[in-house]
C-alpha cells in the first residue's frame, strides 16, 4: 500500500482536486469569523449538530421517513459503511463474507475502504466509452452478492452519469441479493440529474453527498441519507463527536448563503462549456462529456503533457496509470475563467 499523496501546489494554478476555486467574499468572511470566534471550544459538539442535520435534509429535499448521518468528509462515511457491513462468513450470510462491488475506474476510496477493513473488493470494468457494462455488473452481483454496491453519479474520474434504465436494473439486482446500494453524488452541484427524487422507491439505497464540491473542501463535511432503520444501524459505528463545532458552524453558515454557492456552481458549469469548446480544436485531444466540475482528457502522451503543464505552473491529475481504460488520460478541474485560460495555454504548449 501507499499513503494518499497530495501534490505540491505551491505557486501553481491548482486544478488537480476538483475544488471550488472561489473564496468567500470579504463581507461573508467577516461574518463567519465572528461566528466562529463566539463558539464554545471548551465543549464537545452538542445540539447544534442536529441543527445541521435538519438544514442538510431541507437543502437536499430528503424524503419523508429517511434520516441523515454526518461524516468528516464522505471518506469517513465510506469507511464507516465498510465497518458496519463487515460480516464474516456464517450460516446467516450463506457462508459468504461481506464484499464490496463497484464499476472501475471509479473513486479509489471504495476499494481502499474495503481493503482496510479486510473485505473483498470486486471491480467491474466500464465499457470502452466509460458506460456501465450492465451484463457484467449483473453477473458480478449475482456471483459475489456484495454487501455494498457503489455507483458514483456522476462517476469519478470519468465525470459521466449512467443511463437511467441500466442504473435502475443494477439497483434492483443488488437489492434482490440482499445488498445495499450507495449512490455517491459528490458532484451533484454540477450535474443535470440527481437520484434524490427516486430515493424513496427503495429500502436498500443510500445517497452519499459532500459539501467539498459545494465549496467547502477545507471544512470536511459529508452526509449520508437513507431509510431511518438503515441509518440507525450504520450510526452505531460512528465515532462520538466526529463533527467538530467548527465543521458544523461553517456548514450551517454556508447553507444560509447557498445562493452564493449556487452562483459559483453555475459559473463553473458555464466555464466547463467554454473549455469543451476550446478543446474541440486541439489536435489529438479527446475531451469526454462531463456532468461534474472536472473534465477527463485523452492526449497522445499523458506523462509528457502532465510534466509540461507542471513546468508551466499548471497542476492537473495524471490518471493514466489508474486503470487500463484511462490510458493517456488526464483529469482537469474546472477553475475560474483566468485559470482556465492558463490551463488551456499550458495544455496546448505541452502536447
């Protein structure tokens, strides 16, 4: 194994981690600073956490009969799901140890959380155009009967949504085998679709989101929505006080200013379209359709282009070695208009 590595971004145009590039306006910084300064740091987090849970439920339009659980980023929630579902081989489980299944390439934490918990991880390759391989997914679900099937919506790093009928067939198949489905909507602010309006159809589907892409990557706040009975079981393995008073108050403040963040997301969606149009004339470059704040590119030589862009002080993510389907691919975060101009210039010069 290797520790999670963070690229040195000092002095760089940082477009490698799907962060919101906009900071709070100065007046909001001042307001937030006063609120944080008044917090009782000498006390453990208390009822204010429930205020945040309710605010997030309202913001997400959570269905009736569902509940919400908070995590220190969605990464912690993914780890807690693996912990909660870690059932050894026994008669009650048809002598199968619990396992995790997800399409690949996908978010690395699905496999890593399984590995750290001692669960088998089954990765099912996407098709050549990064769509779900329905037949392969259904066969893998029948064979492995996974405790958790992850479906990122949109996917990371491919940034695409899944076809509705295929998605629904996989969700139903996982439920018939007695497993959970976790729909990871980390990039929901930039997507044309959400599963939230279909969530109440199922008793075995959980919806995972984060405020990182909303604009609070530094705050570390994820949330998991699902039927109350399911959330109550998963909540049993949550560490006490896993959300600090600082995380909580920052998130509450941001939700009160959600119009500001919605405008930022709209600006990034518009910039995403600008980048696609500009890339259409780049020889040898293929840009894949995106429903997130990132764009997957295939270039003639990913290592050479990545190094060239880094030399020109633009930092992107070289994902070409993550999976064979990502050969010669780079992942680029959508930045501000000025950052995107610099990124396109560096890319053009580095090809």
